[in-house]
């Protein structure tokens, strides 16, 4: 079993890389066939190109090469009884991001976009948390990583440990059977995970990003995505950050600015949903896409 994929699915399908290749072979073939055949003047299939109003400018994405990535929207960060809540960290802004994220996911699924969930979690023995004198290990210990706790249903669970209630996706955003769920053990979703290979197998170029927290795991993942030449659109109302929340200039705001200026684009869930609806209206009317 590959280290980044869950061995015991709790919410959503988890796949080994070899299975992923087989499962998405047909889908990848379909995506490739949607482009213009350069040997002919006749398009094989009508392209699905959407324009999303964003900052610093509108961004054009082809749904055939797009995927949604939802980062760490799990109980330890956004639910009462989770790690943040137990540590006294305000989770209200993460909870406020749930409804727009749910709406965005519904629109993405209606349009056939792949949905990839990332979950921050360590192995039960903390062997992937880093050496005991490393910043990763030490900082997570301050938040009680590995501590035995009771889940809301009374069952035993552990803080930020794989295959427990603590690292399940928030129930309102629970993955569906065809969604992909990957574990990560550092802030970036690309660090020692299968994310890059999965995206390549899907033929992905554009990432629609949601999750928490904005200045930590979300920004780290977007930075790494940009280094790998993916184009990211972060939906501002589908992300949140407790650090500096309520200040005149929060970490959330600073990350949005950095992403707008250097790493990608920012938009909002309403604009994303609207762009997909507009595309559907255009295709239904039979207007050629350019």
C-alpha cells in the first residue's frame, strides 16, 4: 500500500496508484478526444471552456483538463471536538466555508469535474511526523497529535491520526464514491504524496482549490502546484484561516494577495458556479466555443 493513500476508507473511495491508472484510463481518453484533431478541420468534440471572473484578471479554464482539490476540510480542523476546537482555536471561519464549498462541489460534480480530497494525518506510530526534534513533530505535539480522544459517537479516536473520526472529512462535505481521497503528512499536498501523479493521470492543467487553512496548507499546496506548472484558482469563500482572524490584515488576506500577485488566481464560489452555468447555457444553445 502506497503511503499517501488511505488503507481503510472512512469517507470516500481511496485508491492505490495502480488502480487509479485503470480507473481513469477511459476518462483520460475522453479528455484527450475533446481537443481539436490537428490532422483535420473537424473538431472531435465540442470543447468545454469556462471563463471565471477572478483576481488579478479573468481566467479561462477547460473543464476537460480541470479538477477540484479540497484541502483538509476534516473534523480536526472544522468540527467541535476536533484538534483545533480542543486547543481553543476559533473554528467559526472554517465552518462558514462549508456551505459555499458544498455548493461549489455540487456544481463541479454536475459538470463531471474530478474531485480530490486531501486529508492531513499521520500514521498511528507517528513515524511520518518527522524526527522528534523537527519543527513538524514539535509544533504538532503542541496541539496534542496522537492523543486518544472520544469521537462524538463515543468511539475511541486519536488527534490527527489516520483512519479515525478526527481525520474524517466534515460530514457536510463527505466524499462521494467516485471521488479520490489522499492522505498527506506535511502542509503541502504534493510532499511525498501521489497527488502529482494522480493529476497527471487525469490530464489536469487547472486546479479549483478549496480548504483550510489559507496561509498554511492551502497556500503551501498552491505554491507547490505552481512550481509544477498547474494553474490554480482559489475560491476565497471556500477557504479560511484562524491566524490573525479579526485583525485589520489577517494571514488569510496576506495569502490571497500573494496568490493573486504571484501564484495563481482567486475567485469565489458564486463566480465559479456562474461560469459553469453560463457554459452550460452556451453549449445548450449550440454556440461554438473558442
